[in-house]
């Protein structure tokens, strides 16, 4: 079974988005009034990475390992 191309593209996009240089020096603006923007970004990035890993297991897991 071939791995869908969109999984490759999504993994590459997440790799690029992980290198966030735009909020390194700023804690503001706050998300929900208390959460620094960089921390909120990484929380959302972590959720996106988990969704990608679920998709990889579902569509790219080698069947011979079952």
C-alpha cells in the first residue's frame, strides 16, 4: 500500500512550522488573557502533530507488522 502524498506534504509543512522564529522574543499578545502566544502556538502545534501521527498510523502503517 502506497502512502498518500498528502501525508508527506503535511509532515513537511509541520516540519517547517515547528521552526517558529516569529514569537521567540515576544510574550504578548496573550491568548485567553493569560497564555503567552508562543506557548499557545506550541500547544496547537502539538495537537496538529498528534493528528498527523494518527493519520500516519491509519494510512501508512505497514500491514505486515500486524
